[in-house]
C-alpha cells in the first residue's frame, strides 16, 4: 500500500475526533429558528400536515427534508432536538470525509489532504452547523458528496451518485438547485464526446427528476406556491440596495474573520494552475457568494450560509499551499522532504489555529447568551402560555420559535415568516436589513399592527427593555418615551395602535440575567375579555413575573 493510500484512514479518525470535540463545545446551543421546524414537524407527525397553525397552509420553512426527518423522529418517540444535533454531527463527519476524498482526487499530496481536513475541522462555522438544530450540516454534506462524485466521474454510477447527492441537498435547502445546475452543466460539457455520455447524463438527471420534481410539485399544490412564504417575509422588492449592502457586509465580515479572501484567490489560482476539474468549482463558488450577498446575509451564528463552500475553500487553499511549496524547488524538497512537508502542515496550523480559537471563543460567548435567553425566557414562556391559554386561544409575537412551539396556541407571526398576510406587507415595505431578516419602517409596521389586531389575538407578546408599567411610569415622569426601548418596530406599532386599548398588561419574563442596566423582557398583554384563572401578582420588588 502506498503512502498516499495509507494516510487517508489515519487522518480521518483523528480529524473527525477534532471536529466532534469542536462541535460538542456548542452542543447546548438553541437557535430559535430550529423550533419553527419542530412545530411544523410536530403537526406533520400528528396528521395535520406540514402546517404551523392547524388549518393554515403557509410555508414558513425552507427545508422540507428536515421537517420530514424530525416528524419521523417524533413518530418514533425520539427527542427531536437531540436527534437532529446527533444527525448534524454525523453529517459533519460525512462532510469531513468527502473533503478528504475530494482533496485526494484533486491533489496528489497527502499533506494537502491533512491541511484541508484541518481547515474543515477547525472551522467554527462547520462546528456550529453540526449542532445548531437546523438543516445546515446535512445540506452541506450532500453538496460536498455531489462535488466529490462528479469530480471523480469514473463511471455512470459516479454521476448518478452525484445527481442523487445534489437532489437530496435540494430537499434540505432550495439553494441546492445552484450546485445541481452547475454540476449538471459540467457533466454535459465534460462527457460530451464520451461513448457512454447518454448513460452518464441520464444517471445524473434521474434522481432530481424522481425526487425533487414530485416533491416540489406536491409542495406547491399543498401551499399554493412554488416559493416559500419566507421569501416574501425576508425579501423586500423595494429595498434592493439595502439588502445588497447587508449581504456585502456579511461577506466582508466572513472574509476578514476567516481565510475567505485567501481561499477565493487560491481557488481561482488552482483552477488554472492545478487539476482541470477545479475549473467548474471556482465560478460556482463565486456565483454562490453573489447569491449570499443578494439575500442580505444572515443573523444566525455562525457563517451558516458559507458552510457548503468550506470544503471547496479548504481543498483549494491546501492545494495552493502545496503548489507554492513545490515552486520553492525540487532540491529543497528532496533534501528535507519529510521535515519540509511537516513544516508546511505546521505553518498552516499556526496560521489557522489562533484565528480558529478566537472565532470559537467569540461565537461561544454569543451562543451562550442566546441559549440562556431561550432556556430562561422563550421556552418556559411558551409552556406557561399553553397552561393559561384556553381552547381556541391565540398569541401574537415575533420570536415565533421556542415560544410558539411550547405554547401550542394559534400564533400570529408579526415577523411574517409563518403568516402570509404579514409577509406581503413586508415584501412591499421600506425598512432595514439585519442579516437574513427584514424589519419594516413605521408605515409598514403600522399596517402589520392593523392586520394582527384585526385577528383579536388572546395574548400579545412584545420585547421591551424592562417591565412595561415601570417603563411607562418612568417615561411619563420624564414627560417623554425616552426610557422605553422596543426591540422590534412591529412591537412598538402594536403598543401604539388603535385597538390595543382592549389589552391590559399581564406579566413579564426577563430574557437576560444581567441585574444592572436595562435588560430585554418579554412583556405579555392579554385581551380584557379573556379569562385568566390565576393572574400573576407583583412580588416584593414590584415586578410581575409570569412564573
């Protein structure tokens, strides 16, 4: 067995262990969007179909495959959030394996494979993606497998496996259509003169035709649209420049925090100086980056949208480093072959490790804060609402993940992800982008408040920098509203809207533990005619906690 053959089974277990340990640092994290998927999955498992509110067909998710997987976990009696985190870690190992295999196909140096594996295992975005409870890791794993088998391309079976992998990727996220098209065009061009070209082309095209087309047709028939409602809620057609500015900022932040600029440069260098099979990966990655910018970036930690491109970037960077080393001269390599190559790996590790550790600590701090807010406020508040809300009760709120999942009440989503009426208002509004979220201006927020209060929800939850009555008393004492901060414009519009006088303050839950300064609190209001068996009462300090 050659050294090139021996290094792979040795490198993968060690790098896999490193990736798993890295991912376990973030294992407790709770991303609110993961609970949106869980609520759809719960209703699907209960026989209501993929719906957020029973009887309302609104596609407030972008991963039909993940909803189906979680519904299967629920039917089997498995705790779904834990199960998807385990699935994410397994997907991360598949992603790492495919990266090493892709490096082996495109570069003949075993050290390039080790460096590429290190870049993936130490990447904070990959580690977070493995345990964020979303579809990121399975999606990225299937995309990388599609690249691998297309690059390998030894037979029609390889092309068929590539088509199957990319078809499954598209079931996990719709942007899987981008690599599917690129690889499909690459297959048409690459095998245009091969005697078995029709067999190869058909092998690649058959899985998408069998899996993707029927599912998307069925989804369109169920929801009444080929595009998810989230597209309307997150994309304003009148704020194209603001969305692009947000997306470019997201790209710039990633490029400086990681080795993103270097990786893109390396990818284009090896596209012309390395293996010819790199040539379709460079334009694909560039177009994909343009797509990421066009949707406004993302707010979820950390670098979620870049994770499918990390294997390409890692292989290209490692290959370019080896290519550069070989330019230093054959004699140097022959005289100090092992020390020199080991030094190359050490140099790459020294360059990447400090940045990786810094990113890990920074993201870990952010994840811990958001996870604490979920465990302290959103999840228990949802469970509390389920106990006080009677038959047919409803709640209006913007953070529609954990609270909605725990409440099991009908939810009116003031952010529009799961409400088509609000989504249309957002789509037609001016406003601001904050990552992959759009917040309307005052006029749009007022229209949303009218829509929401027109439904006369039983409860309204708004996020303020303290307890509403105390904030209001301070503001009135100062003859201004200076002391009150509202997290979302929709919440402020609700507080000021005609019709909100039907609601009275009920209680609050602090989302943060900080005892000093202002702290975000979820304030709960109840419609005056809604009976509450046991109302919360102020404690000794005058604070009215929900529980």
